[in-house]
C-alpha cells in the first residue's frame, strides 16, 4: 500500500523533500560540532595595568568636629531656688565678670535679711548697755557698794550680750548670702552661649542650667579623629581649620590629644587652639587638617584596591602574565586615589580595572 502511495507522489516533490532532509541533517551536524568546547577558540582576558612607583607624599591627618569656647561654665540657681523674676542677658551678649544675668524672686529671703539686720542692731545696743554696767560695777568694787556676786552677774551679762551679737551677725551673713545667691552672675568675662531660663520659670540648685557662658578670647576646635591616625599627632603641630561658609582657613595648633578612645566609635579626640575671630562661632561645624610631614607611598586608583575579611588587597600581573593577589596597607584617601604604604614594590603591575572578575593564577593579556 505504501509503494502505491509513494508512486502517486510526483517525482519533483520527492526530490525536493530529499534535498531538504539532507540540508537539515548537515545543519544539525555542524551545530553539534561547533558546540564542542575548544580552548583554542576562547580569548584570554584583556586587562589594563599600572606600573607602580613609590614617591614622597605630603602627609596630613584630617578630621571633623565643631568650634567651641575653650572654657565654658554652666550657671544654675544656688541656694533654695525660686521663680525667675528677671532676665538681663540674651544669647550672644558679651558680659563682664560679676554682671547680673538673672534674678530669682526675693520675696521670701529679703524680709529675713531686714529682720536680722534689726535684731543685730538691737543686740549691739544691749551689748553696749551690759558692757557699760559691768565697767561701772568694776569701778565701785573697791568701795564695796556692790557685792562680788552682783559684779560677776553683770560681767556674765556683758559676755552673753556680746555673744548674742556674734550669733545674730552670723545669721545675718547667712541670710545675705542666700539673698546674694538669688542673683545669677557671670563668673568671668565672656559671651552667653545658651539660655534656657524665662521669667516665671522655677529654678533650683538641682535643675537644668539657666545659662552657658564661654570665656572671652579663648576659642578651639574639638574634633574626633580615627584611632589609626592618633599616633601621628603631637601637641604643638600646626593645623588648618575650615568652617562652613568661610572660604579662608584658620591657622591653629594642636593643644590637646585625648587620652582615651571611644570603644564604640573607635575615635579619639583632639583640640585645636585658634585665635579669636568673629566667624569662629561656638557650635559651628568645622574640618581640621594637621600636616604630619612627608612619607613614601604609592597612590592607586580606587578601582584597583579591594577589601574582604582579611583586609585590603590588589591584583597584580606577574612576569608570566598570570594574576597574583597582593595584600596591601591602605593609609587614607587623596584626590588622586588610595594611599598604599606597604605591600607593593616599585615596578609591580597592578590591575586597574576588572580585578574583581579575575582569579589568582589566571592567564591574562596586558593592554598596551
């Protein structure tokens, strides 16, 4: 039956179907052949390298912080406290030592002072009378007009009234001191940095400070510096401080280096002594820079330096054009790139780009 079916198909169609089957078979065979792996057809990775050479770099330590008055004082109410009755200073005011900044209500202490002043005058008068009586008694003691007991009584009365004068005088001094403490005064010449008090507010010795005052003529920058940079600083080094909004830097010197390092942030502290200037306002954000001399180092592009759990490293190309991993020591950033202080020798070829995609020992081609 099949032979009858094939005989019924025209010869030209049979020829066409045969040719198509042959072409399909050849195409599948070619595809299978091309899909076989061949090391000769895989090109080597092309990399760009940089031949490193160490040079002397001007080294500097940078850090951030804020401008602050070198000496600050927090002023609170002393004594028994009370309500604020008057305010006489605002933030930014320059005040003299002893100037009254605020006054606490004196309606309770002032009458006590007046009462004790009157008591003191009365005690002095009584003491004067008792002293006079005792002297008169001593004057007539030879004539026998007064008994010995009477003379001794008048002497004791003179001593008692004199002691009463001292007691009332001490009480008056205490009351006057309490009255004095109702006035908040500036401890030194300075500028008011902050004010938290308002008229009518309750103020007491255990409350929040009413004022913060900074000593006039003493300004510094308080900065936070990385732990690894602390050994490179020393007291007396020159420094430059830049404040936001001010173009020119301010010259200063390292005044103090912190003795401890914060265990959470791993930062230490440094203080830069500055000359007073109207643009150096306490609280302003600042950037500091301390020159620490020159050191020999290599500068690499940021794309060439990588890091992992073991530290920083770069990929280099050896003499046989194979990739090698080199651990390095990175010591900061510059506008040109990353500063490398150890791990590379002059002439080594460092892969600048595509290093994360290469494996150690892999064969590569070096771009001209």
